[in-house]
C-alpha cells in the first residue's frame, strides 16, 4: 500500500504541474517530491527508503508520459 501511495503521489504531482506549467516541470516536480519526502523520512525517522523514492519517480515518469 505504501508503494502505491508513492506512485500515486508522483503521478498526481507530475500530471497537475505538467498540465499547468509544462510536462518537464511536472516530471521535475514529481521527482523532487520523492527526494524531499525521503530526506524528511531520514531526518524525522532515521531512515530513507530508496525504493519509495524510485516508485515515486516511476509515478512521475508515467505522468510525464501521459501528458
């Protein structure tokens, strides 16, 4: 379930920003969200998950491809 939420977040951010600004901005925003979330997890919980970040990237890439 956690990975699905990461994928959906990357997808949603990429689609929203992509439609409002540009597809590349959407991809960048979706990927940046994944990086920022894992940095936050590292600081707040003492552990980032690379797989979560990669799944967020995959969602962002899917959103970019859909635009």
